[in-house]
């Protein structure tokens, strides 16, 4: 009887010693996997008709600024999957409840940076608030958004979340894309990105995710996160 009584204790110790799921330590994509420079269209120059439409679109958006919209813009400075997808997946979708999802999407954003940073440096396009005195960006946002604008990193992140989470939770796919558009629009309304930066970000995300899906290690991590998300949301 004593030996049998020890079995549950042994199993508890074994469970505690079992390591948590870990993501691959290899990059999901490298700079040589996709020729982003050749596949992304160049951004419009500021003085071209398309560039002028970009500027006017921001000015029009900023005419509707309210304290509530300003708060939403500041909320969406954060690029975590919890901030991007949280409004769709609900208040339970937090780092505490879905830790692997946060690590996975952070890695996706980091690794897909091979299609963002080099393109920004190639074109070195100024931020909207740096180009036009008619565009007003809060000082705290301007201070951390000093680098080149195209393609938009925030829009790239939003599209990556919509693409991947939409495959994990197809029941919420349409709402995730709507949220992605809202998130990107907040960035544009802040004056830190042009509408054309958003489309550059969407193209970058699509190219990066398409390539990642061919990587077996990425697919294994994707499946593990999908299982975590669906179980946590009660969708299994």
C-alpha cells in the first residue's frame, strides 16, 4: 500500500520535471530565402501624385482625432500578438494563458525582419511627420519612430498575425483581418507611416509567411501554437 501511495507523488514530480514546449532555435527564414528587394515595389516619392495622396490621406485621418482615438493609437504601439489579436480573441488571450503564442509570434516578427530592415535602409524614406508640417505626430511616438518609414514594421506585424492566427483560428479569420487593418490604420493616423507603407508591410508579411510555411521546423512550431491557442480558447 505504501508503494502505491508513492506513485502519485512520483508522477507529480515527473510532471514538474518535464520541460515546457520550446520553439526551434533556428531562424524561420533567412535573408537569402526571399529576394524582398526585387519583389517589393518602390515607395512613391513624396512629391509624386501617389505621394501627395499619401500625405492628404493622413491629414484627413487626423482631422477626426479624438482623445479616444489617440488612446487607441498609443495602445497599438505595442507589437505583441496579444495587442494585435486580443480584441478579437478576447480577454483570456494573455501572455499568462498563452505563453507559447507570444514567443512564437515574437520570433516570426524578428525573423521576418530580414524583409523589413534592409528595405527601409534601401529607400531611406522619411516619416510623414518629418516630411510635412501639416502632419502632427505625438512627441512620444515621434521620438521612437525616427528611422525610415517603408515598409511599415507595424503593418507587417499586423499582417503576420492575421495571416497566421487566421489559419490557426479560421472561425475568427475575417475579424482578425479587420483588426489588422484597424491596427495599421492607427499607425498611419499617428503620422508615423504612410498608407503606402502599409501595403509594403502587407506584401512583406505575405512573402515572409509563404516562405516560412515551407520550413518543417516552422510548421512544427506553428502546429504546437495552434494547439495551445485552440485548446485555450475552448475550440478543440
